[in-house]
C-alpha cells in the first residue's frame, strides 16, 4: 500500500525552503468582481522566479535527496514549467539536471531552462513518449527522477500554495485550482481541508483532456486520449497513484472548460486582473466565466494562477 502525502509534510516543506521559494502575495481583483459576480482573489504563482508554482515541488524533492543521489544528478520530464522549476532548484542547490521537454514546448520555457544550466532534450509530444526517453537515459546514466506530479514529496511542496492561501485569507470560501495530472490540486486540497474543512476546493481541467472527470465517472483512474488544448501545461492523459486518492477524498468538484472560454479568461485576467499569465493558469476563471461554477456576490473565491510563461507571439494571437 502506498503512503500518501500528509499535512505535516506540507508544513515541513514550507519550513525547509524559505530561501528558495517565494511566498507569493494574494491579490484582490475588484475589476474581476464585476465580470464574475463574486469577490475575486488571485494567488499569482506566475510571480515565482521561474514564473510557475512548479519550483515548490521540485525544490522540496531535491532537498530530500541524499548526497549520493545529488552527485549523480537528476532528470525530469516536463511540458515546460516543471522543467523550469527543476532547473532553478538544481541550479540553486548545485545539482546537475537533464530535462526531457516536448517538441512543441514554448520557446520561452526551453530557453529559460537552458539559461539555468539544464541539459535540455526535446522529444515527442505527449508525456508517455517523454517518459520512455527519460527512463532510457536513467538506465544508462543513473540519475534520480524528479517526477512532475506522481511523488508524495513533490506533492507536499506544491501543497504549500494552499497553506499560504489559508494563512493569508483564512476566511476564504472557495479555492479554485487548475488541474493537469493533479500534483498541485492534490497538495492544495490536502492543505486547505486540513486547515479548514469547510472551505470548498474545485479543480478545473481542459475539456479536451478530461482525465479526472472520466476517472470519477468510472470510479477509478482511467487514461484519456491526448488532444491539443490552449492549456499546454495541463496536457497529461492520466492521473497519478499519489494524486488521485487525495483529490478523490478532498476535492469537492471537478469541472471542464473549453479553449474558447480559456481564451476569454486570459484576456480578462491580463486586462482586468492586471497579471500576465499563460492559458493553463486561467482555467479556473474560465470555469466561472462559462458558468461551470457559480457563487453569490459575497463569496470569497481564490483562483490559483499557476504560471505566466507564454511566448510573445502566442500571447499576441490570443489577445487580439
């Protein structure tokens, strides 16, 4: 039987990496109140040094390694943001890293990882292809895997997002979290529900890849077909053995959103919320815009904005 992440692990993670990870602020977005018809709070993880929350889990994982494991180096597969987090953490902690990124990874993420000293290999489109290549390299060179979501230590690091939300707005009513493979949502729901079980936690995934929606319908984890979506950071086809049980236990609701609603949400977040974000970050706001989730005008809702790494050309096309 696997051992799942505990709330004590989340608290320890927050204590261990204050010098490496920012405690991002809570932004009160009154202009978005007018659009969404409730009180909007933003948790802008796009303000992390790498522009994404992923540095939290990566740092916690690398800090947990033995010196022997650090000496052999680490390896990770990523659609981009996890790779940046691993690259920054390994750079700060003096550990060599190799990253397997998809061939369609945004140039800003590829260049960012290389600038941090990572050995970047671009291979395949989906996570299955990337992990096949990763395991081939691991077998040859002996690095330690820093998984992008399916690791209890990494989940504890991601959970510090929820921990900080509860510290900064303890009277929050709802926390809305983008949902890919589930590492972030698993950690956040664990932290939030442990600190106040009355707070509602909602996960939002792109309707093109509804892995959790379909898993909950089936009553067990299932894999779905990989399709393209504006939310490139959420392009994973299956759940994780360490993420699914936590999400099933603690998350109140999971909804899906279309690319059209994601594009509208991106514009509103940038021009009314005044925060530069990537499409994956705004799926929660997209859910509210498309009435997939609805709240009363006095409800305090915190939206986690997961990242802000978007190519200038892509951004220009999306906000026209």
